[in-house]
């Protein structure tokens, strides 16, 4: 379990740090100037190994869950990141999504975290998907899929409460959950499809919304050509791109470099793909030079250990 947790946490943060210097760069630019190693500065003028809001909010999620599931406390932890630089790479945040900013402002004004998230169509960026991975470990032993869905929904809702964002998080958490016990990733993907299809069969979700995830649910994604993969910050695109990178590569390193070199929202694609690859291949499969280059790597290892210890005491 610790291999999987630390693999996930380092996997996503390194994907983030690889992507930060080239965020917003086009795919064409990165085809000519591919990322092959950890670099610095660039888009955000940050030193090598710097992770962004994506990793910070993931670590805030994990930190909150160590003390048990409390949505109010989790939102307070997010606000601490926003106002005090908590769990940032260097003491101050340098990036935040518009939907997340508005949600945290609402929370700071006293709105319940069950109501703070954006719910409009245009508020379906990847801001809750990027931070949801710790929830997969928290619900790993919960056999009731309705309860898993409800927790994912609530955690997403702090910043993103549109069904589209929630459902992306749910698919992703379910995939991670299957990967924890299935060593063959293509078999894990098939099991994910079966789980989601069975879940949908007894729910009355909007067919138009479900159709947006058709390529993921129907198992088409691994066969799609790169030119049909969009790496923008739209939550549907991020989920597709991350799963595609994971299923079409054979190592952690290959997966995250492929994700970052898709261009556009490079750090978040790196995070969402990197968590899958880190979970699947494990901490020891991540290049040691990248772990050492990552900001706060000792703190991240400590968080992994504390998170695992807390899960061991979690009631089944």
C-alpha cells in the first residue's frame, strides 16, 4: 500500500513539475522542443522541481483525510493553501483556476462547502479531477458503490459541483481503485468499464452528459490516435488524455513525458496521468533523479507514510 500511495503522490507531483515550465505551449512546439527531463522557469518562472496548485490541493486533500472525512475541514485546508501558501512548493501559490478561486472565496464568506463549487457548464475545468486521487485510497475498502460515488461527489463539489466534473472524478477514482488490486492495466480498464456501465444501468443520469464520456466508458480510448486526443483544461479532455497516456505506454517515465508533451494544460495532464502511472508501477519505478529534484520531496514522503498509517486505522 505504501508503494502505491507514495507512487501516486510522487507520480502526480513529478508529472506536475515536468509540465509547469511548458504550460500553455502547443503540441507543435513540444514536438520540436520535447520535454525529456526536469527543467525550470519557462511559463511560470519557477525553479526546477516546482509543483503547482494541482499537487498542492491533492496534498491538502490527503492531509485532511488523515484526520478523517470532514468536508468543512477539507475546505478549510484548501483555503489555508489559498491564503497562507500551505502545501505549496515554495511558500506561495502561483496559479489557481477561476472556478476554484470563486469557490474558495464563497467558502471564506461562510457558504457551506456543499454549495461552494461552480455548477455552470463553463465551470467544468479539471480543478477537482486534479486533486481527487487520495479519495481513491480512502474508499478502497468501501464495497458500496453508492457511498463511494457520494464521497467523490462531495469532495468535487467544494470547487466543482457540475455533474460532468463529478462524474469524471468518479470514473477516475474507480479506475484507481481497480488498479490497486489488478496488476494488468488493460484488465483493470475492462473492469472499470464493467463497473461504470453497471452503475449507470440503475441510475437516471442525463444521457447527454454520459455521452461525453463514451470513449472512456466504451473502451475506445487506447485505440485513439494522438491527433484525436485533446489536452486542454476541460475535464472531459483531461480524463481522456490521462487514461490514453497511461494505457498506451509501458513505464512511469514514458507515461508522464507523453502526457506533458501533448501540450496545453501540461501540468494537469501530467498530474492525472502521473497518479495512475505512479500507482500502477509503484514508487520504486519512478526515476530517483526526479524524486530528488522535486520540491519538498521529504515532506511528500512523510505525507505518504502518515496517510497510509491513517488508512490502517480507518474503520472498514
